[in-house]
């Protein structure tokens, strides 16, 4: 059994931005040849993160961006780069997500999409997609 | 190798509620026939989430409910349904959890239980349980 | 296929502390004989958690500790032990992490390290490391 991996590259366009990357990850799943299984999505950055939430209304992404912008306590930070709040926002959402795949695409709920959350952009970013399990979906 | 999945259905009873669903997930693990391995729990909703925390004292669940109710900054939200804070609370906890299974049940710490966190109920909800790995536990 | 597990023991030294445990987990990965694959890291405690973030500048860890110390709303908590904020901080970061392994070590971004976050110490703590997948990394 070999560990299959695919890298996705993104360009963010603002200091803080929430991008829907469901289509990009579904394209990677296609490239990996995975029909049914489980994938690990890993964000190798310390000021960006992944999450799943409502994708139908773009207002939700904008509300996310603005709420996270105020989520971290306004204390005096030591880290000299000045982006400590971005590091902490990224940790709140987390660096990795494990998601089911059915019929060759992320098996999400009706309203769900996958978000890439930029907290210290604009930057060139990447996401690593790994096949964790491959199988034939058998629902009970 | 086939991908095994079991759906769990829940009814929440309040706008905000924290339910201990350890027993329901252990029943699903039994139905899946898994003795030792790893499961993926996925919440296909955008205003509810899963977490693991203390289950011995029900006060902790109530403290969770009340703290999360105030966790999100009180900004003016754009999303017309008015439940943007519920979306953000769900994302803070996250849509999926990967957990170990030993001896046919979730392998949790002494005080831990699995919580389903409702942030926009009451609703009928579901959790998807996938077998990620099956094996014989060999501890070192 | 057997499920391989390794336990790591830690001693925390303060009520709130952020420790870099990348080296300890890499040692566990070596002991498990894993070269390329995916591991599940599970924290069996209800007032401590795991995350990945910048490890190059120790100031980031200190900023984390201080920001999380103020992250939870100051409400009146019911749980008699008085450590409800610690439970909630742990849930915000989450009890488990799934991470890729390449060339016998955690495959992290350039600036990333693995943090153990103590919110109710000092205590003797443990982390459970499970091999989820083993394979030969083939990047595309």
C-alpha cells in the first residue's frame, strides 16, 4: 500500500480572507483516483487554517472573516512579527481535517463547503491532501 | 477493503444544547463490528459540532453551553438567517473527530465523553461514523 | 493488520503551559517503525489539548498561553472544581490531531511544531500515538 499525496496551491488576496476550496479539493481527489474513502487535509502554515461550514450563502464566509478578526483577546503580544493573533486564530480552527469521500468527492452535508481561512495574507499557500483509506462505501 | 459507515440520528431539544453521545457512538461501533481501530466521526451540519470533554459532571456540559453562547464577538452579521454566531461556534469546535477504538468502544480518557453540541436547534441531526482502520490493539 | 500504539508521558510544570513536543512524537514514530504514513495523536485529558503552530520563536508559545488564558468569557460556572475555563480551552483546540508522517517524522510546514497545551497543571500527562496508515510516500 502506498501513501498517495497531492498538493494544492492557492493565492490569497487579502490580509484576512475566507476562500471556498471545495472544488479544488474535489479536483485533487479526482487526480488521486479516489472514489470512496477518507482523506487527510493538512495546512502546512501557521497563520492559516481549514474548516467546513456553510457555502451556500457567501455572507457566512464574510461573517467568519469579521468574527475571527475580533476573536482573539487584545493583549500585548511578545512575538516580534506582530502576527500573534493570526497564529492563534489558525490554532482555534486547527491545521488538519479528516473528511469522508463518497462517489469521488468530499461527502459533506447539504449546506457544507470546505473553507481555507487566511489570517496573515496575501500569500501563496498550499494544502496537502493524503489518501488515508480507500474502499467501497457500504452504508448501513 | 470496504469503507464501512453507520449513521446515527439525534433529536436536539433546545436552541443550544450539549448532549453526551458516547453510548450512541459505542452502539454504532458495535453495529460496525469494530473491536480495535480508528473511527472518523463527521457532523454534516453547519450549526452543530462534536467534541470530547469531561462527562462525569453534567455541570461541565452546562458550562460549555453557556460559555459558547458568549464566545463569538457581538458584531453586526450579514448572513440573513441570523444564525452566524451558531456557524462560527460550530467551526471553533470543528466538524469532524478521529478517535481510537479499543475493546469495541471509544478509547477515551477516564473522565472523557463525546459531546454533540447543538448551536441552532431544536432540530433532527445526524452523525456519520466511518471505520478508518481495523486492527488488533498492540500497546507498547 | 495490527493497530500500533505508543504512549508518551509528559510532566507539565505550571497551571498553564505550552510545550513543544515535536521531538517526543518523532521519537514515538521511530519506536513504532513508521517511515511514511499517517498518525493519530490523542490527548486523553479534559483540561489539556494538542495543536500545531509556529515553533521557531518561543514567544509564540508564550503568546498562546496568555491569549488562551483570556479566551473564555468570564461567566459564572457551575462545575464545582472551578476549572471550567480549562475544559473549554481544551475543547477549542480539540482532543485529537491526525498528522502526516514522511521520512520517519511528522511532515510539518517549515515553521510548524507540535504543541501540548496544559490548561490545568501542573500534572503528569500522556499522549497516545496510533499508526493510522503505513505506506510509501508518493508525491504528485
